[in-house]
């Protein structure tokens, strides 16, 4: 005579399924502490920088050379009022030129910069 193990296997499978069902699902969430309370501050001066489709740097709508852009960014970084800087490249601007502009902003020491118009590129 041998022991019938089929009922034991059935019980083990039921216990395994119950264990799987009761386990919490794994999550890859990243906790971000968002600010609460007051509204965003209003900056007296807002400057817009960008890159045209042809690769020309733009400062507040006017074309600027690379040297002019670096000098202007250094002046903005030295301003005690800390004006806001907004980056809005053209839709077909080359990534290398935008990256070069971001590197200039970083080297100048500008700390307040925002990206404007990204919602226009939500769909490709």
C-alpha cells in the first residue's frame, strides 16, 4: 500500500495560490516631497532664451552670438535679484545646440531656469 499524495499536492497548490493573492503588489514608486502652501513667487524679470531651427541662439527674441550669450548669462547670474530664465528651443532645433546652450547656463552659474512650451511636444 502506498499513500495517495494527490490530496496533499492539491492542498499545497491552494495554499500557494492564497499566499500569492494576499501578497501586496510590488511597487517602484519614488517618493517626492512636493512643496505645499504658498503660490510660486512672481519674478520681476523673466528672460527667455532659445535656439532657432537654424541653430542661432536667441535672447528675449533677438539673435545673439555665443560670446554675447555667455556674457549675458554671466550678468544674469551676478544679478542679486536672481531673474528667472526660461528655455524655449524651436521644435526642430538641433539637440547639440540646445545642449551647448544648457552648458553655457550651467557654466554661468544660473540657478533659476525653467523649460517653457514642453506641452507642445507631448505627442510625437
